[in-house]
């Protein structure tokens, strides 16, 4: 997934570091109890919404794609929906890994825009 010539897209490790940093910050105030798994589930829900709506745009927030309040395993539901709407890969752009990467990268940008004045998240190791 991380190719040396792919400079226009953040690496998978960069995206995951950004997710962890965003979750670390958000879970302490704006979104108490938020976990990395919650972020993945939310990102996948937005991604699936974009797939279903024809990629016109990602949901800015989770208003358009709501899970039932009593869903016992929302991440499982999101992964099932990803499998349903993201058919088996016929190229590198349709793999589940690419879908997760794109979804998380978009989620991080949305969270930065909404909660961090559009700035990148400071990584825990860089905050020392």
C-alpha cells in the first residue's frame, strides 16, 4: 500500500498516526470515550455513504448514514457494508486496504477541520 513513488497520498503509517493523535485529543474533550475503532467505524460509514451515493461527496459528519442506536457491534456492521459495497479487488484502487486508507485519511481531515482549525494533528512523540 505504501509505494515509494506515491507522494501525493499520505502513507498508511502517517494516516494511522494522525488517527491515533486525533482520537487521543478528541477523546479527552470534544468526543469523550472515542476510540480508534470508533474512528474506523465512522470513517467506513462515511466511505460507504460515498460509495452508495456515487462519490459525489463524503458526508461531512455522520448525519446521513446512521446506525441503529442498539447496534451491538457497529464496526462489524460497517465492515459488512464495506464488503457489500466494495466488490473484490480488480485493481489496487479497489482493495479493502485502500478503502480503509481513503476513509481514514478523509476522517482525519474532517476532524482536523472541525476540531483543530484545519491543522494537522500533533503526534504524541512530537509533543514531548
